[in-house]
C-alpha cells in the first residue's frame, strides 16, 4: 500500500522487450536501499523490483499494465515519480493508494495561478468518479479534487509538489495514470448493486 507522497524522481535508462512484457531499468535516489521482490510505485503503478545492481534496478510491466497505463510510452530519459510502500509504523500523509491504476486521463489545461498551478483532466466517464475535495492519485501523487464533473476534474499543485514531481513537465494532450479513491470505488459499487452477491 502507498500514500501518494512521492519520495523522488527516477529515470528510465533502458527498455527491453520480453515477449508481450516490457522490462525497465531505472536509476533512483534510493536504489541502494531497494531489494528484489520489493514493491515500488512508478507513476502510480505498483511494480516489483526484479533485479538490481549498485546504481540501477529493473521492473517488469505485463501486457495488461501496459494497456491500462502510460508505461508503454516510457523511453530512455523518462522521469518517473517513485514511492516505496508504506512501512507499518509510518505516517499516513496522503490517502490510501493501492498502485492499481484505473485508467489514463488526458490533461486539458494548465493554469498558472501565481504561486500554484491548476491542472484539468478528462477521463472516460465509465472509469470511475471523483468528488469535490475528495482524493485522486495522478502519476502516483496524492492530490485533492477541486472541480468534479462526470468525466473531468481539476487539481491545484503547490510549488513543492510542482518542483519535486514530473507533473511540471506535463503539457495539454499528455496522458497520466489515475487511480480513483478506493473508498469511493467501494461506495459506487455498493450503490450500483453491480457484482454484489445477494442471499436468496
């Protein structure tokens, strides 16, 4: 489990095709502390460390992950938001993030608000829902929804987050990984009654 508080930026150094999968080699500020089998959030996608040396480590994304996220567009030099899973004795500074991306969203606009930046995104209305002042995870970053529509939402980025994540490099038309709030997803499913077992 993650909290959406980015620890640092990683850089993709190499991409290898392995059948229908892609294996990525990255460098990060905490590579030396990683171990094989550890889970790390990469732009909001939970991936397992499959190999490492002193400077780099590798992760593998299967076809399902590549189809649902932006990872298929990664190339050498791509900057990635990283977060290691939350320790049992850690502080819960963001919100519950599973690292299971629901869908991709398109950045519609970036508004400079003289000290912050307002970003507006569009997504498939069937993919999930947002609520005003609720939580959303964008490229692994825990953020608060400002405006909430059926298929769009906006967030405001503070200077610290802008400087320490890859959100600052986004341009209108770019795709991002989004994970809707797990509590909202359970509530939405409960209210819809879809997939719920009933006593006969």
